[in-house]
């Protein structure tokens, strides 16, 4: 067989594999590289080479991230909470709180950055020149960090949860348990002086708690609308946090309730 003919056949097979992979991800969501290769009947090295060819994976809307094959533009499925619906709610307030929290980051830090719609603003506010190690378990956070220079990304994998684009597994908790963090930046859907910090998804609770346990500095970052709210999945008392960073939109009564309870509240100044 002529060289050009063999190259054409190889290219055709590669295209067919990626088409099957695209269909697999549309049906089941992100997959570990090894599992995806097994379902396609090839080695993980072959699939890795396919995805590494310039422009080929992108043309199919695929990406290799942290040992997982993921849609390049992951769209969460509808549900009680969907990241896509939530990300534009109170966006300016989230940005304000996140930018204020980013001031705490120092050169060489190892960080944990939680899932949600406030923490992407935190990633975007990180000074670009700092060399950092960042641990995360959410696809939207990992995607932003992967574009950032001087950043060592640790993506905790496992079962994919489309509503919040997060991963969970016993193995990821074990990995997080072995890490020591300079700062853990946590998010919450509810912050109540008496009932503590709460979120919507129960699968996030063990990850948040493990990050809190391994961090020297524990920072809760929320926009003002979360103060005084209560959600079903409790993960920590407010005394667990070194500080609670919020924005100037937080209601005065809610701020007063937290301060009266002895919470270390840090309110970002109003945007100019």
C-alpha cells in the first residue's frame, strides 16, 4: 500500500474514533481517558495522540483535561440547580467579592478553589504573574486554570455531576487528604449565623470539608445575596472560616447578624 494511501486510511480511522468519542461524551458526559479508550477499542496512548493533533480535537469540541476527556464547551443539563442558569445572577456582586478575596493570594501558594459561579471570578482575578498550584474539582474552574500561565493544576476526578460540572470519588478525597493548602477558597449557596454554611448539592460536602481540614487559611467567598440564606446540604459552621468575604450589596441586617455571632466578615469596598 502506498504511503499516501496508508496515511489517508490512518486519518480516516482517527476521524471515526473521534466521532464515536464525541457521541460517547454527548450521551454520558466526561470520561476518564483510559475508560474512553477501552470503549473505543484502542490504547489510551493512541487516543491521547488523537486528541493531541493540532486542531483535530477542537474541531470536534473535545479536550483532554486532567486525565479526562471532556466537551470543550461543557453545557450542564437542566436540573434544580444548573450552573448555566446561575452564572449570570448577581454577576457584578460575585466579581466584587472574588476580586477582594484574590488579594490574599501570594507567590508560590497552593490553593483549593471550590465550584460554583463566584469562584470563576476569583480565578480571573488572580495576578497573572504568580506561580501557583491550584486544586479544584469543577470543570468550569479547571478550564479557566488550564489557560493560566505559571499554574500547576490538580484536578480531582471521579463521577461527573452535570448540574454543577463537578467530579466526586473516594480516590479524589484521599488525594485531597494528603495535600496541605495555603488557602482554601470555599463557596456556599447559604450563609446563616446560626445554621452555618450550606450548599445545594450533597456530593460537594465531603470535598469542601476535606479542603477546610487541610488549609492554613479558610476563606468563604459569597456575594451579598447568600447572607441569611439556608440550603439543604450543611458543610461547616461559620467558625470554621478564617474570614468571610462578601460584597457591598450584602444587607446591613445580615452583616450585623454575622458580626454579632463573632464571624470574621470582610466586606469588599463598593466598586468605583
